[in-house]
């Protein structure tokens, strides 16, 4: 009997010891995260770490950063319609040679295509004939002037010669002007007169430097001035492009002409393109409740192409300087409040509620709750929030 009682006592003592160890282990686990034991703090909202534990925490100093008042919208890139020209021939004719292809970059005055123009042939023929008439009238006038000196002719014949010369000279000047309209220089005109030969070849040149965006020209094609058909060649200046964005109507009051914009496209995620708002639509789309806002964007490297999708950032106000920290230093609570952990010595971290604003250039704006030069936990802030929640249980 005594041995049975002794066994029962030993078993009871063992159970008590095991239960105590289990309670201790559970209590210890309550204050561990990822295998790291947490020091206890008697102050609510404070986590105190050991020298070993703080190695997992990164502490950074609050700085003032400039945050721009801006809004985002999605849109697309298009040609600058103010700098795109369909290059028609000003005269009727037949294309004999095309000198460019779609996608070629051209300079101002560079030949695009050549036509044979019957109108030019007619003007050149008139030029040659009037030049001959003027030459004959000049010779006749000179001969009569010499004869009048020796009284070898009548004054009436000299006066008639003078009149004929003036008429021939006027006709010739009119013929030169007619050829000059076709873009011929004075040296070209003198060459036509000297060779007494018409060509009818007319070169159509680029009105400005840019890129050939469309080519419909082909040898043998007839062209007419002002035709409704597509232009033989279309040239666009792509050093600037249009960015067209659909902006929600509730932002309309914040958008101003000439406001600065920044555009980014998927093709070049590391590069941004700057520009200014040049036009705000006059009507709201009744289906999407948006308004078209157009900007002119600089495109010096010719990277932007029409119909690219783009993000359109409108700067709607002057930048403001606010306390800022990396976004991972801010922890969102279950009630949607924002907290950070402030420290002075790098060991004791105090929870503090903050009001946040915009996130720009990898930094989170803090509107209330922090001052410049204060130190906060960034990497490891979520660890501290979890530790604080466990210690409160």
C-alpha cells in the first residue's frame, strides 16, 4: 500500500512539473516572432529590443521632401496634328520618280518626288519664245538708234521700235514670273533660255524637317492639286507629339492650360517625357464622364510613337515640402489607421499614429505625426507591429 501511495505521489509531482514547463513554453512562445525572443516593456505602445534583436531593424531619419500636387490619367500618344503635312503637288502631272520611303527622316527642302507637268512645259515654252522676241526687239532698237544718229531713218520708226521693245520686255518678265511660280530659280530660268529646251520636270520638296509617315506615291500615278485622294507623301515633325488623356470630370477644376505634365510609356519605363497642356476639351463624354485633355510632349530622341498607351501625370499645383520616409516604414492597422515606430536610442521603439499623403519618387509623405530629424524604423516596422500585438495579448 505504501509503495502504491509513493508511486502516485511521484506521478503527481511529475505531472505538475510538466504542466509548469508547458505553461512556461507557451508563455515564451507568445513573445517570439520568427524564433526571436522579444523583451517585455511595461509601457503600452512600446517595444524594447536587445542588441541582438535590433540587427533585424533598419532605422532612418525623417527628412523633408518636395511633393508635387498632381493627378494621373491614362491616354495615348498621337502625331502633333499642327506639324503634320500631306505633301500634294501644287500642279497637275504624272509622277516619274519617288525619292523617299515611309519611315525616312527628311530635311527641309529635300526632294520627295518628281512629276512631269504639262503646265510647266507650257510656261517654259512661253519663256523661250518671249526671250527670243525680246532679243529681236533689242537688236532692232539698237540698229534704229544708230540710224537715227546719221538720219538714216524716221523718228516714227524709232518710237515704234521703243514701244515694241517695252512690250517684249514686259512679256518676257511675265513669262519668267510664270516659271518662277513652279519653284525655278533665276539661274534655272537662264539655263532654260540658254539651252532653248523644255523639260517639264518638277521636284516636290519637304516643307520642313521630319519623318515620312505615309507614302502613297508611285511612278506613273497622276496627281492633281487639292485632290481628295490620299496625299502622295505625308511628312510629320515628330520632335514633339500629342498626348491625349481622358481625365475624370471631377478633376477639371484643377487643370489649367500650360500646366506641366509628365508622361511615361511601357516601352521606356525608366524614362519620362515632359510637356505642357495645350488644349482642354469643350465637352464631357456622357458615357465615361471624362474630358479630353491634350498636351504637347517633347520627343527629342523620336522614341514616342503614335497610339502608344501612356500614363499622364498632371502637375496641378506647386510642390510642398513635407516629412517623408520609405513606404515600408508605415504599417496599416486593421482599422485602416497608419502607424510608425519612433526611436531615440535604436532599442526602444514607440508606436505613433500618423496621417499620410502622396507616395512619390519612392517616398511616403507624412502630413501629421512626425517631424524632421526624428528616427523611425523602416525595414522591420511590420515585425515591431506584430511584436506589439503579441505583447498585448
